[in-house]
């Protein structure tokens, strides 16, 4: 006796469920490791903008950024790491850094971040 199509059982097998859960777990683990780094990057971008507004000399900008970094829990970039160049009457502040996130064993993830207050995008290795 054959059952009509509507009476047959459908669904996910145990193997399929385990596979899907493993994929979801991997995505969650990567997310939990990457999101804090991305949040810190956004804090650094906001920090250089406010430091540029607070200072008129490179030293003042670095000191203002260090204060901002202390309050914002920024650990990857310090004031001394900022590249400050004169662009006409204005000062442009830029930064670039790498963040190495261990995944498991010898495997790790390398993230490269860069940002600037300039209208022209910052290019790695572009020194003026």
C-alpha cells in the first residue's frame, strides 16, 4: 500500500540537523571573535574625528586621541600610531593596523584596518 504524497513524512534527518547546527556554530564563533574588533575599529574612526576637532597641532590631536582611547577602551591604536599630515590649511589624521585573531591551533584570522579623516581615501603605503 502506498501512501498519498500528503501523508508522507517530511523533515530534516538527524545527520542534516547536526550538519546545519555545526555550520551555525562556526558562524557564531567567527562572529563572536570578529564583532569586538569591528566595534573597536568604529571607535577608532570616531576617535580620530573628535581628536581632529579638539586639536590644532599634531601633539594636541595625539593627546586628545589618547584621552578618547582611554575612555573608549581602544587598545589597538595609540596617539603615537596616528599619521598626521598637513593638507593645505587642514590636518589629516589617518591610521592603519592589523588585528590577528586566533581561531584554533595554528589557524588564525588576520584583519587589516585603515581609516582617515581625509576626503581622499587612505592607501596603504601612501606617505606624503
